């Protein structure tokens, strides 16, 4: 009888620990993403806004694509995110760029030749369907997540916009809800996300132009 009681007590203890573990993993409520866009000092956007000679968007950050002024079309994106704080609740953090013609590109960091660099994926648009993001497409993989609230500048500095097609772009940060592939078309299945829009030259696409050849206004 004593051994039976011991076995039952051990089983209940194991169940309690297992239940507490699952609740800890499921109840993490601090997943969050906030993206802030700023105009760098000395950039074309700052210069044209200060001149007050050309109308600029009221709420949306933009770069004017001044012809011949190569290298000054830049914006900066600061991302604050919390993708978990312990092994059981750490999640992948993804970053996706959307072009004016609705192409999606995931950004990921990889080590190549002993140095760290950020690369753009091929467009996620296949025909009329967007492909889901795989585990290997994460900007910050859960295995590299330091845990808790993190703050960083996207790409490690100002984003050079020369050569991009004119129009309304957006950058989206997404924290996955699970460790499976991220369903790109199902925002309700994500743990947290935020989007920041910005204008390159014009608020809509202009066929045949790039930021180095088109001037707003």
C-alpha cells in the first residue's frame, strides 16, 4: 500500500510540474513589436522639409528622390520587440518589406566569410499567392534571441533607398506564435506585429522609374 501511495504522489507531482510548464509557455503575454521611422540628419528628406519650398507628407516619412543627389535618400527604422524571455516561450522574429507593386521580401541575417550581413529574400509572391515564411527566414531566430525587450536599428544603420521603385513601401515586424512556418496571410495567427509605411518619391508606383531617376515635384 505504501508503494502505491508513493507512486500516486510522484505521478501527481509530475503532472503538476508538467501543467505548470505548459501554462508558463502558453501564458507569456509580453510579445510585442513597435517600429519607429526617423529622418536622418543630413538626408535628402531633412533638407527638403527644412527648405519649405516643396509640400511634404504630413504623417508619413518619405524620401524625395532628388535626381543627381545620390546617396542622400535614406531613412532609419528602429525596432523594439519582445519575442520571449525563456527557452519555452522564445519565438522567431521576422521582418518583411512590401514594395509598391505588392511584392514581399523577408530580411534575414547570415554570417558569410566571417562577417554578418543582412540579405533580402526572393519575392514571396508566387503567381497570385504569397508563400509562408520558413524557420530559416527569421530576421532574429529564436536560438539567437537574447530574450526580453530588445531594441535595434534595422540593418544596423540608415537604410539607403537609392534604386528602389517609387511608391508607398512598408516594413513589418512579426513575432511568430509557434515554431512552425509563419503563415504570411494570417495575421490573426501571429503573436505580435507592427507596420511602418514610408514613401519613396511618389505615393504610387511609376513604371520605368527608380529613386535615382525620379524627382518628386
